[in-house]
C-alpha cells in the first residue's frame, strides 16, 4: 500500500500512550497504524474521539507483547481480532488486520492477515478506511481521502454487499451523511439502502437507537431524514416521526447546542416519550427528560414565566421546551435563558416556618406552601423568607383556610 499524503501529526498521534503501543507492537511487517474515525477527523481538521490502532500482528501476539510490557489487556472482541490496551490515560483498541471469510449479518468469521488492503475492503465507508503511520503518513486504499475532503459518503465496493454484512450500516450511511456529507446522498448508496430496508427488522433496537440518537444530534439532520422517507426507511425505524418541517425549523432557530431529545420531540409531536423510548430501548432518564420538556413547552404556551418553568421542570428540560416554542414561531421569556448559567435559588420557606404561625402538619400545610411557592415563582425566585411570609400573610391570612 503506497502512501498518498501526510498529516501534520495531531496531538493524539504523538501522545505517549499511543507512542508506547507503537513501540511495543512494532514488527517486521510494519508498525501499527491509526485507523478509522480519528484519522478521518484529523484529515478534516476536527477534534478526534477514540483512537483505534490496526496491526499486522495476530491477536495472540498482540496480547503476549502487551502483557510482557506490563500493559493491561482486555479481550474486548478477541475472536474478531480486537483487544483493548489500558494505559495510564486512555483505553485504546488494537485490532489485528483481518479479512472476512463468511458473514452472518452483524457478525463474521474472520481470518487474520498482514494485507492492509484486505483489511480496508471489509470496512463500511471509504472515509473510515484511512490509515496513518506514527509519523503521520497517510494510506488510502479505497479512495476515502478524496471522499472525506469532498463530503462524499460512499460504501466501499458494492453497497449491497456491505449492507448484507451488517444491516446497521444502512443507518450509519445516513448518519455519516448527516455529519460529513454535502448535497444529496450518494445515489448508489441510497438505492442500495432503499432496497435493503427490510434488513433493519433484524437489527436490535438498542443499535438502532444509538445510530438515531447520533444522527439527530448532527448540525442539520432534517435533509438526511427526508432522504430516508421515500422508501419508508424513516417510518421503519421511527414511526412516530411526523413533522420533519418542524425539526427543520428547530435547527434554524435553536440558540443553544443541539440535543437528541429536543430534536426527537420536535420530530415526533404527540408521541408518548415513555412508550417510544421503551420500544427503542433508550434510557429511562431520556424519557423523563422528554416528558419534562413537553411540560415546559405547555407551561410556556400558557404564559408561565421563565423562572417558574425552570424551577418546575429543571433547566435542561425548560431550555428544550423553550426551543420547541421557538420552532413554532412563539416568543419565549428572555429571563429563561439566564438560568443556564446561574444557580437556581431554593424556596426560602419550609413547613416549620408556617407551623410557627399555628398551622399543623397535613394537607392544608402543603397547600399553603404551594401557594407561597407559586407566588415566589411568579416573582422570579427573588423574594427572601421574610418577603414570602409577608406575601402569604397578606394574600392568604392565618386562619388555616386553604389558599
């Protein structure tokens, strides 16, 4: 494999943990090379996430060398050639070069090799099959460098074959287009995805949700989701999606960084958060957050003040609810946004303060506290204890009557 270019070595390539692995895994067939997302992102000038290394050494030799060097090894997927080296600062996956012997949907029976081209041919997208030597020398066996720079998301080789190897690649194609693509999706890849739509029925909901969540969090997911509609791909994975136009409006007006749940709430108005995320095997916490964002949206529509919404729903849910209102062309109280950076005050009155006036524990005491809390929220949380008690005395009286 001939070099095609040279990276100005990014910081991660010069990191001492990476250098240590390069030293330990050096062999006559060549040093390990960084591969995949970290290399792609370095080419595009983006910050790197996880660093993955590929090596001509078979897994047993990788494990032996790392162990002898005192580096902890986790056999993450050793049957497929992947182990995780745990060093001082980060875990780094090391995968032996391999070629597919037989594929079974997501899984494959592999044979280990020292052929970098064969290893590249089994990957999914051209831009994910870039390799970099420790000195930054780039290797591009399948044309991924030009594709990455041009914003072309393409399958390696025959798209239908790549999809047959793992149905999740269908969603990865769209997710990577949403993140890196320019213009319309690659026609060959798009046609293959539409023809392979039924493969999604054999992909676990957890894996589908992981890809959808990343797609929704991209800068502008709506055009890509629109490209999924004609063959029913979007409806297949997210039947709750009913309002792509609203999602598109949201991406244009949201004044804060995107979140998956906010985007999902815009795309699927009327959906039941708990039922939707239960079906997708999504986190329970995300379902709660989505529900609270909808509460915040309703409160704002009813004219509630910014602090009241934040205090009732939490800052994150209030912000998401406010963004949904903006997507619908509504105005949002300016005061709401400042609570993103300011600590929320706590209600300065507790039950014992009211008991000092003769109230006894029970439902009536709770209703009086609720009255004070409502008034305090309407004042944007500014009144102190004395002011709250004075307002309560003036507004409710001391006869124990429910407010």
